[in-house]
């Protein structure tokens, strides 16, 4: 079966920018709404915030997946490059960098948009989160997310990625003490929200470091469970990580 060619890079970058912007707008916007609707009940705020995020993320993956793969997350893009580099099925490293830039810019824009929709000033968050338990939670949350995404796509089950990833993030909101940011771009975006959903600039680098550690763990788990993962995406239904007829660059063709 002939697989469709990957869309041009500018179109994919636009999808990643818009998708990540809307994801952060959903997270921050629902956080602001929750804080306004339930000012005295943090548990209810978290329920409202997590429910909106589950539904929003699922829709965004369905909307942008066919264009860019709906990575919307630098660790997913990095994992795609690393685990697919032998077979030439992952993103070229140069495109990973472009994806990450689009995701981070989009995340910042999404926070500003959410603030504007609720008439809230865009200021840096004062919510400190970088404690030992929170950082451990980010390693766990990110590692499972990466392993889930790669396992689904590399075993030809990309069609269920939208509900599966949405469901996992919804669960991780509750079983991790950090509420599962699991995304360096979203972490940067949430710096610009001094609300329930924000994170202080001083906490963000530690969170990103924990998420990168989670990336390493998630890739290791994937390779242990699916040793032939790089060659496993044969179907045309890949969503979160696209592996259509992606041209190999000469520099990646013979990587060990």
C-alpha cells in the first residue's frame, strides 16, 4: 500500500505552532475559568482543568495529526528522531529543531491568547513547583507519555492515539503531584500565566530537565518492549508521529 507523502515543512510547522498554541490556550484558559468558577475548591478546579485538557488535546490531535503528526511537544519530536534514525523513518534532526521552535513560540502565544480571552494581564507566574516530588512526577509522567506514543504508532495503532493520549494525560493530572506538564513547550508557555495553571520562571528549567530525563526513560522502555520499533510503523494511520514517505537526508542514511 502506497503511503501519502509528508506535507511540506512550512505547512507542518504551521500545524505545530497552531496546535501547541491551542493546547496551551486550553490548559491556561480552562485553568483561569476554573479559578474563577470555583475559587475555594482546588480539587474542583483540577477536575475542571483536567477535563477540558483531555477533550481539547484529543480534538487537537485529530485536527493537526494528518498534517504534522500532532507532536505538540518537543520530547515527542526528539523521541521520533532518535528511535527512527536507523531506518530513516523519523524526523531529520534539522526538522526536529524547527518543530521545537514552532512548538515553543506557539506555546507562548497560546498563553497570551488565553489571558486575553479572560481579560487577564499577561504576567510571569509566581507559582513555584520545583520540589523533589514534583520533578520525580515529571520524569514519570513524561516517560510514560513517550512510551505510549511510540508504542501506539510503531505497532500500527496510531488511529487510537488521540483518545489514548488524551486519556493518559487526564489520568496523569491526578496521579502525579506535578499535574503532568510532560511537555517542555507547554512548560514555557505556562510561565506567562500567573494563575492556577502557571509555573514560576525559576521552576521551569528544572521541570524541562525532568521532562528530558523522562524522554530518555521512555525511549529506553520502548526499545526494551519493542526492539524492532523503528521498523514497525507500516500502516497509513500514523497520527501522533508521522512516518509516511519521509525523504532521508544523506547525513542520516548510514547512522549506526
